[in-house]
């Protein structure tokens, strides 16, 4: 049943929210349990759709997933791992990209894997060519099948010398989850080094893996015959933390984000201060608030870690619509991540999109037909409008714009938000938002 969210804007968001385990780590940690000869325990697990999807996928592959009703901690027992039919996998894969990461662990445990055609947020073409290239380098055989691909390792998996053309998070995780039990040494150059990658490495090391990260984005993995289970507390979700920080700025509010960690938000905090946002760090979290003055425009370029993360871009663009002057945002990670600005322009924002690389460094998308730079002129008053949630971060940005706008907005497709934001409605009402969720009755 679809839902409709009615939002009456104009009220600052004030109060406290708690952020738990990272959406971009927890599902991968759950997949890593497939590699163990013993059960694993994952703590700080958020109640989000992506966790439900991976629980379903692990269950059809015979993994016993038990959730502690009190804490939400997961126990993952791979003792009875088995292959699953493509229809079983399809039934659970939903709109997630996680199934691609089952390849390595399933090949190690049952010699094959079926990967359905992938979903994920519509923010670019999102090919899997890097994944298939590295899997073939380990000796995997990739076969196109109706509705997906079948992968097997008839001669086993052997370590390899690899280099990624771009520091892809997913492809780096693919290498980690495959190389840890492959025969011999794997060296990966051009690797992603996001905090979620480091947390996955810590989990694999707890299981018995041998992984070295060098300063030049080279990761070296010595394959081992056996891994045991892990007991791990997932790192908090820095993307959710940055989203609530932007919400405080856009609604001229004041939000304490329990669980936010300065170490994983350095680039975000610098930008937040430059715009005119205030923050205060303590041992349990970070308080974010609007400094009261006029927000300042800036030139912003997204990049891989430790740069300004692409998932922080959309909520922060809403704040830039309220800055005094012209801001420029150059999106260099995804070629099509400005679709969400259409609704903002209908709400009164002044945003123009460009194909040129309007930043200091030309990116992969320059001189090609991608509207991947935005020029934002402000401040302009925002007013209510109706919109459909396009993707996770775009959807969050629409909601905070509606909360700052004069008048009423109505949002459909709200279910997407549950994919990455835990207890979203409770948090909004807890912060004083004037919102109402009703069923569309279909
Ligand atoms: C992860 O996606 C995150 N998702 C994304 O967060 C995040 O934006 C992204 O990393 C970058 O940090 C999860 O962890 C579930 P990539 P992933 O492989 O792994 C290109 C959110 O909102 N590429 O690093 O899919 C790709 O098209 C989501 O939380 C290839 O060309 O991202 C993109 O342009 C959105 N071929 C770039 O690399 C490949 O085989 C980065 O993608 C793989 C990637």
C-alpha cells in the first residue's frame, strides 16, 4: 500500500536523534558471515530495508539469521549454506545492489552463485564491469543467464594482481570478500578506502584474514584456508549523520546526533562550517545548528574518501539554495545525481544544471552528455509542492526542503526512505516536524 506524507513547513527541527550502524557497511558485514566456519554476531544493526533484504537473501542460501528482540543484534550461522534458485534470489533481492557481493563467499562455500540483474538508486548507469573483471582475474567463470548472471569457480579461486580504473567501493569489497580465502596473495591497486571499507577489513581480520592497507590505495591480502566467525559493532552511519546536520541548517534548527563520529565526517564538517553551520563534538555525538547569520555560498566538489562524499551532496544542496550568492556543485562520482533538483526548482529554488566540469578538476563525465554540475543562486524562498521520492538521498533532501518551505507539501514514494533511514517518521516527529503519514488506500 503506498503512503502519502503531508508536511507543513516553516518549523525549525530541534532535539536529538540516534544514528546506528551504517547502511553502507551492515549488509556487507552480514554477507561476510558466509565466509566463516562458525556463527558471527553483528551489533548496532539499524532497522532498515537493506538489512531485511540481505536477511532474506542469506536465509534462502541456508544461513540461519537470528535477531535479538531487545538489542536488534544479529546472529548469523552459515553452517547449512546451500545454493538457491534464481527465483528465490529474485524474490528477495528487491531494489538492492548487495547481491553482487555474494559472489566470492558463495563460490568459496558452495562453488557457485547466481546474481540477479541489480537495482539500486537511479543516480547513474551503475555498471558492474569492475566486479566482473576482478572476479574473472581470480579464475571465476561468468555466464549470462536469463534475469542475471551465473558465476562459478571450477578450478577454485587464486589470488591476483589487480588495479581498479576508479576507486569503486563495491569492487573493492568484491576483492576483499573473494581474496581472503583465495589461494595465495592478492594485490589491489587504486582501492577505495572509505571508513566502511576499513570496518569490513576489521571484521575480516577478526575472522582470521590477513589484510594490509598501504597509504597509496594499495590493499594486499594473503589468502587463508579457513576463517572463523566475528563479533563486531558496526560503525555508525556517517551519511545519516550528515543528512540530519543538513536538516538542522535548512530548517534553521538545532539537532544533536548521537553516534555521529568526527573522524568519519572531517570533510563534511569543514564544508558545514564554511557555509555558516555550527557544530560541537563530544564523546557520544555531534550537535549541529544554524549559526543564525546568512548562509555563505561556496564551490563544492564531491569525491571519493577522504573527499566530500557524494551521498552528502543532495541534502546540502538544499542549504545552498538559502545561501547569499552563487554556489557551484561538481558531482564527480555519479553522472546523473542532480535529478532531484527538479522538485526543488518547483519549490522555488534557483538551480541550473550544466554538462561542463564546473570544478577544479575535470572528471570522468566531462565533455559527455551528463548534467553533473549545478549552479545554485540564493537565497530564494521555498514554498510547498507535491513530489515523488526519486531515490534515498534525493528523497531526504526533498523532505528537508518541504520542512523549511512555507506552506504544505505532499510526498509519495516515501517507502524508499526506509531503505537507509531507520525509524524516520519517529525521528521527524521527535524533532518537532509537523508531518502526517496517511495511506493512499490502493
Ligand atoms: C557505494 O555504492 C554506496 N552504496 C553508495 O551509497 C555510495 O554513493 C558509493 O559507494 C560511493 O561512495 C553502498 O555501499 C550500498 P561505487 P557502490 O562502486 O559500491 C562506477 C547511498 O546513497 N563503477 O564506488 O555501488 C559507478 O558507476 C548509496 O547510500 C563502474 O563504472 O559505488 C560510479 O560512477 C548511493 N563500474 C563509481 O564507479 C563498476 O563495476 C562509484 O561506484 C563499479 C562502479
